């Protein structure tokens, strides 16, 4: 029998400070000062510990205020006092952290302690105790807001400013809903991805404003059933699937939707990028980009299976990432550079079911725009501008 405590964590929610009651643990009662100067980390951890050790459904309450936190980790399992049948020694606890809610308005400014390459203020995770996964957690401190091994998480109305690495990362999560997220970083700040996804299932990111020095949203290996919608992206590098095909532990990617979004002054719009010389064969399939507006975007549509961010890469062996059923449709707007559409597929594992429908991209200047193809055989329908290539 699995026992799981459902945690409701509400950070700075509508300015309502509720009195402590049975099942509600106010961080102020555990010594939090909420003045933006005093370290409130221990108060948060104490409230969490008390809630996690209690039976039934509990709340950790954070009233309106400015909280200075060093890296804190809210970890399960939270077994509670479930029904004991045939002896407590047979009760199993759920190793996943479930039912986590973070609602704003909440502003997180990461400029404090600039000598650090990055800080984590909130890490919500429950890692299986294996050497492999423990070692994979190295670098967590570089991510500002990190969710790992969580179920049924809701994050809304938060702002992340000036992260020194990824602003938000989701890894090995199920059923995550994020909305009303605002992310801001200078356009020349490297590796400040807005939201990075890896090995998740059932993720929805919607109605958010993201401007960074890297990808607004990056969807890495192992993700499935991901929907990204209503994003205002810019500055940054657009919304990317990948890079894929670099490591021998990667899993397939499937069922991704990016829709109803606007890109303003980004280097790229939407793209899929995979490495050549992949160590194993994987698949990325059923991916749709639709109803997108490009405003003075460098290169709006990219499929690049020769991806290399370095000056020299081994491209002697084609990418072994199989792209299947990839659709770009109803994409319109203006282009800053000449190459509006770039389709570079793997010669060894050619793209299958690559479709473009109703594409209208015009130059924002005086030069004409073109399509560039390499080992790509796409299916075109509706209006296509610039002229398609094969």
C-alpha cells in the first residue's frame, strides 16, 4: 500500500495570511522574517518538515513578503500516518513528490551573490538513491528553480529575473502545469534558458513571457506529451527541441505541440536540432509547430541534424536521430536574415513525414528570403513563402 502526503505550497498568494490551523504551517510561525535580508531558509525547511511528517493533507503557507533563501530542498517521501494493515513494516512510501503548488505573484531576482555561477532557491525533488542518478544531480545548484521527480505540480504567476544559468528546469516530472511565468535575462547572457525540459511526461507551459540569452523553452531528450502555448518569446533563441543525439543514455521524444505563440527579435524561431555521429539510434516523432507569429526573427524555421555549437565537430557519421511526422503550419511574419526556412535532415536516417503548410515569411528589410534544404524531402501544402526547396 502506497502512502502519499499531498503538499500545497502557496508562495505569496494574493496577499492573504491565514492563521495557523490544523494542517496549515505558516513559515512566519517558524521564524521567517520576510524582509529580504534575513536568511529565511531554516524557517521554510522547518515548516516543510512539520508538514511532511503530519498525517492527512497539509499546507505550507508563505504570506506576502520578500524572502531571502539560500538553496533549500523540499524532499519526500512524506509518509504520514496511513492505515496500517498487517503490520506497518509492509507499508511502502511513494518515492515521488506529489501535489506541489506554487502560486504568485512571486518575484525571484537572482542577482545576489554574483560571485557564484548560479544559485538554486527552490529544488523540489525526490531522487532514487542510486549512484547513477545521484551523480546526475551534479549541477543542480546552477539552476534557479528546479523540479525533479514530482507529480501533479502547478506553478503560476511567478517572475524569474537575472538567472546565471537555467531559470526553470523540469526533469523526470509527471503532469506539470506552468502558466503566467515571466522570465527576464539580458540577451547576451549565455545558457540562461527560460524553461528546460528533460525526461518529463504531461507538461503544459502556457500564457508566459520569456526573454533570455538562450532558448525561451528547450525540450530535451525523453520528453512526451508536452504542450507549449501562448508564449511571448524574445529576446532569445526561440523554442527548441534538442539538442538530441549526443549521449548514449538518451530516450525518445514524442507528442510535442508548440502553438499560438509570438517571437519578437529572437535569433531563431522554432527549431529541431540533433547531433551528427550519435552514439545510439533514437526517435523524435509527432511534433507540431502551429499558429506562430514571427516579428523580425533571424531564422524562423529550422531543422538541423548537423547541429554543432563548436568550431569543430565530428560530422563524419550522420545523425542517428530519426525525425518522424514533423509539422510546421500557419507560421507567418518577418525575417531578419536571408534563410527563413532551413531543412537539414540526416542522410543516414532521413526525415519521415516532414510537412510544411501555410507558411508566409517576408523579409523585414530589403533582401529576399530563401529556403535551404539538405537531404530533406518535405511535403508542402497551402501558401509557402519563401519558395520551397527539395
